[in-house]
C-alpha cells in the first residue's frame, strides 16, 4: 500500500527560505519596476557628483512594489560607495519626529541616545551626515504625527535626496506650506501590476521560498488570481505562506488547491500593511470585528452595533477610525446619496464578498 508515500518525513519541510515570503525581503532582481527605479536613481545621481540630489514623492496602492524598489536602490548605493549614507525609516513604526531621529541614530550607528531631546539627537545626526551625503527614504510618511524632523532635514542637511512613500496621493497637499515649498518633489506613481506581472512576481518568490516541485500548478493559479484581484502582492505572499503551513500540518509533500482554499479564510485578519489585525489596539479590533460581522452595512448601523458591544468612542471618533481603516485597506467605503436618509456610507471588509469565489 502507498498510503504514506506522499507524506512528509520527520525534519522535512516544503520551505527552503520562508523569509522570502516577507514583503520586506529584497530579491536580487525587482521585476517590472525598472522605469520607476531609474527615476529614483536619477534623483540620487547628483550625490555621486558631490551635488545635492532631487526629492521624490512616490505614491500608489499598497502591495505594488514601492518599498521593495526603493530598498533595492538603497542596497545598490551601499554596494557602490561609502560616501553616500542611505537612511530608511518606516514612519508607521516610528511615527513622531523624536522616534524618527532615534531610528536615524540607529541607522548611522550612534548609540548614546538615552536622555537626549529631539534637537540634541538631530545635532548629532546632522554633524555625521554633513561629512558625506545622504539619501533619506521616509516610508508610510502619511502615518506621522508631526513633520518637524522633515523641516530640519530640509534646512540643515546639505547634500541629500529625500524620497517620501505613501498610499495617499493627496498627502503633499496636506503639508505645511513652509515644508512643501522647500521639499518641491518630483512625482512617481506606481501603477498596479497586471495579471502576468503578478504571476511573475509570485513565481519568483515561490522559487526563492520553496523546495522545487512543492506547489501544484492549480494551487499557485488560485494564489496568483486572488493577488491580482485584490491588487496586492502582499496578500499573495501571505496566502502562499498560510497554504504551505496548512499543507505541512497535513504532512503533504505538495501544496494543493485545497490548502490554498483553506488559507483564504485567513485573509480576514490580514491588512495591507502585511500585519494581521491582532496587532491593532483593543478598540480598533472591536471596531473591525463589528464590521466583519456586519460587512456591507451603513456606518450608522455599525456604530449602533459597536455601542451595543461596549464600544466607548463617540461617533466622530468612530468615523475617523473608519476612514483610517480605509487608508490601511482593512475596509472599503462606498459613499452613496439619495433616499430618505440623504448621504450615507456603506462599510465592507476588504475582499469580504469574494472569498468564496474559488
């Protein structure tokens, strides 16, 4: 009998390099983003000639290669020269000027940050960076609470290029005029990947991450189709990991379509940031749970359900958090008008209506 022929043995795994499924993983080649990377490189190029670079505003939906493309360029700078210091800061994780300065100190190797104020930290940063040149990449910059650091960098770091990355196309318009007038960035919009590009990127990651021959073609096709439908590579990578983990739990030597279909249920807890909703604050998790259970309902009805579940926030705060959930792509908002109630907003969990299409 061959009941156990296809089962994984002790110590075996479908994974060759699971880190390759992290969205922060930077492959040797970043396919389909060559023109965008050339624009980033063009803004940095003057630094190689001992001149200040140009600033660049990058926007586009989550999960379409903005961060990976920029990190790839920064890696090339590190390989080519010691005279330009790349400084990457994720502003979601470091969401105030003080935290940004702390991360900059970490990047440049300055450890004596304890009990120092923001201005003291920046004095050290400025002195170190002004000996050379610097490329700043501020990712998720719309998540910041203040922009004092940006004004200070613009004013006091001499040879630099500043790259800002956001999902919000209107972010520049929200900036203080004194910062916007000094930043004056060029713009680069990352367009969503088409179907073949989505397959190509996920195929590349699959080859990095898994043992050869460990995926059935129809299983991979479901992942690629779902990632393209949601216009988000991160979700495709998330599905690949979850499906493979489920296959390993079943001691299977291959990831089959049934494992991917099981993994689709996990998308409920996935956000476009690459994190699941368990990482949110308790009040936010309560709101998302209410929305998930009542997806497609009017915002007023959701607020009443939220209050009945013990929610403490006032309606205006509830609305603001819903707007933030939309920016972070936890939810989709459909603003409609007409009827007895006039204008209202319909709130749906991202992907909720299509999870069973396969």
